[in-house]
């Protein structure tokens, strides 16, 4: 059985639980270690993670100090842990610790760099950005594999900036379904009755103040024909007053956090459209990523709305799906959606439903292929065949 040491920057991130579940479903044994952003850790089943301490959002100085301290104590933390076959470092700070773990266990243990976001500090031309890119090249110089979630990250960052020469595995942010049974059919929202609004769902990491203001202006202009439902955990540091702003908007409503994946069918089943736009790092990471909500929304029957010029819009255009906004202005969003009727919507919805479910879902076979690929990196054979988990 392949033994994976998985080092993560936030044990509390739902994506961590999903990746651990994926590795275990693929047949790997996982040792999990990382920092956390909240006091209470999630339940990882039979895994007790090695807690490296608490870090904060946007607290880059504090996180750098925490990584330095963790590097000094990592040997003691890993005492008693069996030698892994492969070490995965999720994000740059954990890539540094993956190298430290490699030194502890032996230089022949391969390191895999998992990079699912390109932070804006990596992209500037100032001294800090150049230093961070240099650190990434240094710590990634011996990486046996680069796992990332969007072709644009490879094309527009790793290749364009010369950041990595490692083989690439594309591992998209698909919804994880380990049931092994016939896939549950999506139950999209009912068409609005007379006087009822069309509903747009904006779910997940709520961190984009520009989207919030745009949707507020749009819904006011539509005078109630459209309503926006927000769910998830707002990054309050990115908004002047998220709670107060939403409370004062007549056609926005915030419904709080939700359980992923348990609540996904219900929350997407009550909205007609999924907001797959994010200006948080406009022109950089936000242009390149393929977000979780893209796959979640389409999986459960919501029509995606993307921003032209982004990787999300290219992904949808290749499949002739969804809607693309040409300018981030309320009047342009009104032009895109304002004449929506039942016939137009049903055509959009049916096009999404007609896609192969594998476009949106990661199943048991995908998990096995991931572990097989990691097994090849480790120099062993942990499965009968190898195929990329890329779409």
C-alpha cells in the first residue's frame, strides 16, 4: 500500500478533507500534517493529523515564522511515522516543509508539489515577488511531479515564468463522489412562477468585493426579477462590511455556511444560475483558475456565468455551455440576463445536463488512477494501469 505524507497549509480547508478521501479511496495510506486556521479540526475519519500550529489569512509574516518554526520541530513531529513512499506539499510554504521532511526520511523519497492557486505575491516584479519565485524554484527543483488544477496555471505561470520543469498532472476541482453507485440525477430548480425571481447562487469562498457590488447593482436594476443567494464563509477582511452591505440590499441574501458535499444537491437545486466569476486577483489567479463552484454548479444543474477572457470561460466555450459576461458592469450583466425566459433557460440548462457526468465528478476510478500515478513517482507499481486524472 502506497504511503503518502501529505503536508497542507490549512487542515480546516474542506479541500484537504476531499484530497485525503481521494487518496484513501485510491488505495493509499495517508499521514496528514499541517497548519490550521481555526481552533477545531474537522474529522478525518481514522486519521489523526499532526498539528503544526495555527496561522492566519493574509498574515504572511506570521505564516513565514510558523513555517520556520515547523521546520525546526518537524523531526520531532514525525518521530514514529513510518517512512513514506511519497511526500506531497500543498502550496509553496508546504513545499518547503516537504523538502525538510525529505531530508529527514531520506533524499530518495520523491516530493510532489500540489499547487492549486498562484498567489499575487508570486507575480509582481518587486523584490518580494522575485524572492518568492526564487524560493519556489529552489524548493521545487527536485520535485518529481507538479499537480495543479487548471491548464492556465501551467501555460501562463509555470511555463511562462520558468518556475517548474517537473512533469505535470492536471487534477481538476471536480466534485468527489465515492458512492460507486449510479450517479444521482441533478434536480435543477423549478422555473420561476409569475412574480418569482430568477436566482443566482454564489457559493463557496466569498472573497470578491467587486462581485458583491456588481451583483447588488444588477439586482437593483432588475427590480426584483433576479435574486442572489450567497452561501459559504465570507473572507471579511476583503469587504468593508459584508454583513451590513448584504443586509441593506433588497435582492441579496446570505444563508451562511453549508456542508460540502452533503448540502450541494439542495443548495444548487434552489438556484437557476451559478456565479463562476471571481475578481479577487483579477488578471492573475482569478483569470487562470477553474473553481470548485464551476464543477459543483454544473454537476447539480445550475447554469454557470463566467467572465470572458478567463480559463473558466474558455472551458465553457469549448463545450458550448453557460453564459459569459463581456464587461464587469451592471448594464452588461443586465444585457446578458435581462431578457431571460423559460425557453432560453431550459436550453441552457439542458446543455449542461447533456454533458458526460465525468466532466464534473471525480469517482473511485479517478482516485485509483491518482494513486497509481503517485506510485509510479515512488518507483513502485500500485495498480494495474496508469492514466492521468485530467479531463
